[in-house]
C-alpha cells in the first residue's frame, strides 16, 4: 500500500543541494565548445573558430574564470532566468567545490540560422570534490539547446537534467521513479526506493519538489530529514496549473554513505 512521507523535520542538513544547480554553468559552457567542433569539422572550420574553441577549453580546464566568462555575452540569458552575473557567481562556487571534473558531450542536432548557430547537445559530467571535508562524487547528464552568435553564447535552454551525488564508503543504491514530463494539474508519483536490503541499518531521508528559479542557484533550500522505516521515499505530488520546470530532489543517508539525486521535470499543457 502506498504511503506518503510527511517529511517533518528531524534535523536540518543544508548540504549537497548547493552543488546541483552549479553543474549547469560549468557543464553547458563546455558543451558549446564540443558542439562547434562537431558542427564545423576540421576540413571547413575557420582558423578563428578553431582558436576560439581551443581558448575556451583551455580556460575551463585551467579553471580560468575570467577567460571563460569572456565567451558569454553580457546580455546572456537562459531558460531558468540566469544572467551573465549569476552564471559567473555559480561557476565560481562550482569550482570551489569540485577540484576534478571530466566532461563528455555528444551532438544530438544542430542548425545554422542567419548569423547564429543553434545546437542541441547531451553533456555527461563526472566530478570529485569535498563538502565540509567529506569526499563526494558527482555524475550528471544534461541535455540543452544553445544559441551562439558573434563568438558569444547568447541564450541557453535546459531540456532535461539529472544529477547524482554520492558520499561515503557504501552509498545507498536506489531506484528512481520520476516522470520526465507531466501535464498541468496532473497527480504523479515521486518514488526513491532502496534497491538493497536495509538490514539493521537506520535510513534517513527527505524529498523536495520546487520550481526551477534563478535564485535557487545561489540559495538552495534546506533539506529536512526524517527516519525512513519503509526503505525509501514514496511521495505523491501534484503538478502546478501553469507550465514550468521543476526540480525533484531526494536524499537517502545511512551510516556508511549517502546519495542525493535531483531530476528536472517539465510541466506542460
């Protein structure tokens, strides 16, 4: 029988949620370089473009914040409400948390419209870092569409996103059941199920459903944890009555490890 966690606070833990939105600023910056390289092959790419790509990749790998931001238009915007300034702040915080990041981008589709290059890419990111002295591992997959004009990134739309952060010697293995998109006003299930016997271990966790907004990139919500006797989180949610993007996040913690997962869901008409 389905049950719904009330998520009443047992204790407060404002932790890895800081990391999740910052992935976008870093990962998608690099995805545009790979897009341009694929769409303009070595046989037809102008020297100026090759040099642009090389400089951007070098700057990002060297964590050169100033040089990376030079490739953003001062009027840059994205579908979450980010601007040039908020991207700059988010990128700084991301690099503070993760000292090693590996990224891989594949090209889904691209087109040239006037003086703009419009590309859809899928970027996977693997990273390691620390939060309050604790090692953590990041795995992220982001699909996005971006517009590049005059050697500047001018607009970016996030199409889908899934982020997972683990920490500890034996992070809980979980099965996630979240729809990619729902209709306005629709009821849907948000289940995070422990995929292994709990045994005598205590399991704590929390879930949160929130609108994707630019202020959450720099001020994420606090997660309120409670003991989970049922081996996971089983939550029934209701989509808002207007189209928007939402983040669904869940965290499971036990003595030998933790896992935090955030997935984007689209609410459509």
